[in-house]
C-alpha cells in the first residue's frame, strides 16, 4: 500500500524565499509528490512533527488545511487499495475522478464519436481500425497505465509476424500515440507513464507509383469500347491527371459551383488546403462526358441526397475507388507497365513528369499543394505566380497528349 507524508520541499525556493509544503507518496519504492498549495519560510517548519510552528501568524488555519488534505489523500489511497496509481489519486483529489475509470477503449470511442459527429469520417475510421487491432491483440480492454514499452514492442512483433508492411505498422502506432497524447491532455493518464519515448515510429519510402509520359500516351491510345468499365476507369484516372493529381474523393464532391471563370476552386478533404486549378479542354471534355443533368455533383459517384463526409459517403467513394483500381490494374497489364495503376498514381505521375521536364521542386510542390523546404522557403512559395503553375500544368498535358514521342 502507498504511504503519504507531509514535508517541506526545500529543493526549489520560490521567488519570495518560501518553500512549498508537499505530500510525498511512496508506492513500491517509487516516490510521487502532490503540492499542498501552501508555501512558508523554512524556519516556520517543524520537521519532526510535520507541522507549521506556532510562530507563523496563520499557523492554526494552515495546519488545519494541511491535515484535512492529508486525511483526504489517505482516504483515497485506502479506497483504491491494490488499484492505486498516482494518476487516479491526483484526478480524484482534483475532482476528476470520472476520468480515472476511463479505459483505452472507452476514451478512444469518445474521440471516434466526436469525429463522426463532425463528419470527420476519415479520421474516425483510422482511429477505429487502430483501436480494434490493438485491443484484439491485447485480448481485453486495458487502462492507459497498462500501455508500456513491453506491450507496444510485443504488438509491433505481432503485426510483423502477420505480414504487415512497415508503413501500415507505423500508421497504427501513430494513431495509438495520438490517442495516448489526447488522454494526457484530458488528465486521464500522467505524462510520467508516457511509453513512446523509446518506440521508433518510422515509415519506409513508398515504391514508385508513377508512370512515364510515354505510358500516359499509350494509355490514352489503347482501344476502348465506350461505356465499358475500363473506359470509365481511364476517364477517372486521366481527369485526376489533368487536374494536377486531384484525389478521387475530392473529384467526387465537385459541383458546378466549384467552377469559376474556367478555373476549379475547391478545398481538399484531406488537408483542408484550398486549390485553384485551371480547367483545360481535356478535363472539361471528360467532365462533360461523365456529368448527368439530374445530378448535383459533376461526377456520377455520390447520390444527390447524400450527407457529405458521412460514413455512407465514405463507403460509397471507397467502393468506387476499389472498382476503379481493379480496372486500372488490368490496364497496367495491357501496358506491360512495371507500376500497378491506381487512382493515386495520377498524382505521382504528374509530379514525376514535371520533374523530368525540368521544373523545380518548389513549383511542383506548390502545384500539388505541398509545403517544400523550411518555413522561410514556404514564405517564398506563397509568392509563386499562378501563371507559372498554369504554364507548367499546360506543358505537362501537352507533352503527354502530343503525337510526337
């Protein structure tokens, strides 16, 4: 059982020369402290009896306060018994007792529910997947203080044995760490228990997902029957490419109102960054081909009555991406490409072709909506003329559709 003692902390004097009176709690040879909120000059402290001497003008009132707090701490320690942790003690003393009973699952589910309530479904799914995977490994719900280096290391080994790639493992660990950090901020667990100091969370560089401009040309020139699934998949891939690697999700949410003076203005769902993309004839042609007059959206992905960013919307888009990738994969085989085409390959390909054409990393990053370099560099990026990005954009499209090799 934990023991408590009232003492004067003479290690660190305050600016006025006084010292804090603290409660020192010892539990299995570990020592914790709780500040009493009372500070006095050292000569007023009776070390033998752990009280303020009578010479202090407010000795009677302050000693009564110290005694009440002491018995309060003793009572909590007795109540917690074998379930004692310093976090639980501190939370109860501070009036946050309800937090001490929150397990990893209950708190993570609170975060997920909050995300779903604000239509942050992407993050909610990531959190829920990581939570379920971790708890399946633990085979029970756990408290935050149960999460230590040993448990996390076993979890990583468990994922490796099941063939997960490093980037997938890193995603799980980053999410669990994010949940833990939020728990610290909510006073559910003390930072002294933080288990991630010695856990390396590194991602591997992803394999090349881009195809060459020659592959783009060959892709466009493949013989297609109109209205086939392969033809539809190609249209979505090329529309993304013509829109500077726009994501499938962002394309699915496009409306006529996003088009202003032959430019496409939209906010990316993933980063909330605003984009301003010129609509060249190739993109407009695909949009006009795919758009149906009775639809609110430019592309026939989402129904008119969908709640944007809801779980239903997320499921629909996910299924569309899965189907589109299936047929893009078949196109990869027809091209004899070393790269498996996906809806995301268009973004990599746009950037790679721009690099091959000699454009700077800064300009490419600006076109894709990425930051590049340090903070000072980012300030200069803001000054890029839209015309320069448009010129690069047009050049990339031109070399990819040109009949010349």
